[in-house]
């Protein structure tokens, strides 16, 4: 499969890997295929001793518009696909959140619904000034709440998930949802600088720090025998 056909591009750098959501014509909607590709890639990278961090970004002007809603329409009339869809969703959320090494979302544009969730499931976030954050799906379905609350606190989390507030990149910076906002043309450089700071630490130290962060947030890194996360 060529890069133009792959829904996820995986590029290894020196000590880190970059995952690029590659459905720009669909605003990088998180289909079952794309979610499974992300989960598979992260599972593989977790066992690669040369990798110390993972960057996640989107192709084109949008980070991700969220889950592919056309698949929910299909699932309504196809019970087998519906089971596949939700199993894919559960695995994806757990895999991204509990990845044992640092993850950095390079938010190149709007991060909406499940795309917003993907950004907050990462450990760190650097955003282009064109980014915005919203949960339009709150009017018809559940949202990922816990990790957002952990980042910005209850007041802002409720404004976004219950009150429907949309955040610009600068507003996201002000409430500490993202750590840095830069012009779109400076995003790659800002991400490189952040990755360099991460890579200054040994892999085992990064793993222990990530485990502490997950445990402190209420998501112990060990998943064996545990129920599906209530996010």
C-alpha cells in the first residue's frame, strides 16, 4: 500500500516516531480502520527499545474531526459491524491513554469530538494557531470527560462538555489545555524542540514517570484483568 492509500503514516526518527492521521479528504475522521492502525502501531512501538516518545498529528489542515459518523449509520443496521466498531473504540482509547512512553499531540488544526479526545489522551500538546477544540457530539452522545478534567479542571471541562463552549488555540493555552501555540509554519520546529527535551531523559525514567502520571490520574498502567475504562 502506498503512503497516499495508508490511513496512518508511521515514520521513525532518532529516538521517536511520528504517527500521521492520513485521511485529509475526510478531515482525518477516526474510522475503525484508522483506530485499529493507531492501536497496532502503538503496540509495536511500545516494544521497540529505540523509541522513547511518539508524536501524533494529522495530514492536511485538520488534526481530526472525530469518529467517522458514517460508520455509526452502518452499525445501526449491521450488528456484527456494530460490535467491531465498539471493540475497536475501546481498544483504541485504552491503547492511546496507557501507552507506556510519552505522547505528544502536534495539533495542526481543528481537533473536534473524538479528535479533541485524541489530543487530550496524549501527554503533551503543541498547537498551531489554527487549532480549535470543541465537542459537537455532546448533543447526541457521550464525551471523554476524565482526561479533560485532569488537564483543565472541572469548571472548564463542564463548560466544554455540558455548556458547549468552543476553545480557540489561544483560549486552550490560557486554560493549560495545550502547552504552546505557534503559527502553523512553526509547528514542526516547536514539536522538534519539545521532542528533544523529552529525549534528554533515559527511556526507563520516561516509562516510570508516565506510569506515575497515569496512576495519579486514576488510570493505572496495568490493564490485565481490568474492565474497560470509564473515561
